[in-house]
């Protein structure tokens, strides 16, 4: 069994849905990220903000997943935005020449935020208590 390297929390804010990623967006974390994004899109998101401020590592598969979610949002007429990430996150987007092509925005605290329970993935017990951060 592989250790989960990415945790995802989802929130609904006035006018948008937010995915907060923490850890590593790599081959192990991409399926959970894509599933969470699809779930929010299924809820009728008109704007999706992907917060990568706490992502320590993004590989090429993670970059491709972000681009795929952005394209899926565009297809469904959902505005896609993301926060700036760690130094590594900024560097990967700089190296791939995507820094100027992705819609980055500054993080700001939201007063009216409701957490959304994400779908249960493989090996997840829906009755277990949430993991502490």
C-alpha cells in the first residue's frame, strides 16, 4: 500500500468552489485531485479556485492534471483560477512557461466558507474520523 502524499479539502464560498491541496501533486495524488475537481464541477461550480499554496512538489503529471482540470472547467463554462504555490510550484510553472498562461490570483481568507465532503475513494472508511492536519 502506498502512502498518500496529497490531502485535499473542498469548500464552497459565495460564487465559487475551492480545492485546497496540501502535499505532493504527483502520479499518486493526481487521481484524487481529478476526482475532487469533477465532484465540484458536478455540483455546478461557476468558478473553481485551486489553492496550491501548501503543495510541496508538483511533477509533470501534476502539471498535466492542472491543465486538464482547467480545460474541463472551460468546457463547462466554469472559471478556473489558482493561487501561487511554494517556491518549487512557482519554479515548475516558470520552467514549463506556464506562469504567464495560468490564471493565478492571490489567496485571501473567506469569511463565508462551507466545507464539502469529497467522495469516498478506494480504501477510505466513511465512518472514520477526519485526519488531523
